[in-house]
């Protein structure tokens, strides 16, 4: 009976070691994906800031054109 219990315990420990290795591999993979996602997020945020800056410049140009048109004809 003691031998059977010891055998079962060995099997359980072996199973736990395998599960631990699988979890470590999954954790490494998820950590790599997280790092990549953070990099992509930072890149997208920079791109968004650039687009907002361009949009602001375009809006200012359009407003200036509207003001010129609203001011009436320019006499030559």
C-alpha cells in the first residue's frame, strides 16, 4: 500500500512539473505578445498625435480661407 501511494505521489509530482512547464511557456508567450502589443499601442498613439496635428493645421487653413471669403472681394 505504501508503494502504491508513493507511486501515485510520484505521478502527481510529475504531472505538476509538466503543468508548471506548460504554464511557464504560456507565460513567456503572453509576455512577448504583451510587449509587442505595447509597442504597437505606442506607435498608434504617436500616429494619432501626428494625425491630430495635421488635422489642426488643416482646420486652421480652412478657417483662414473662410475668413478671407467672408471679408468680401479684394479690390485691385
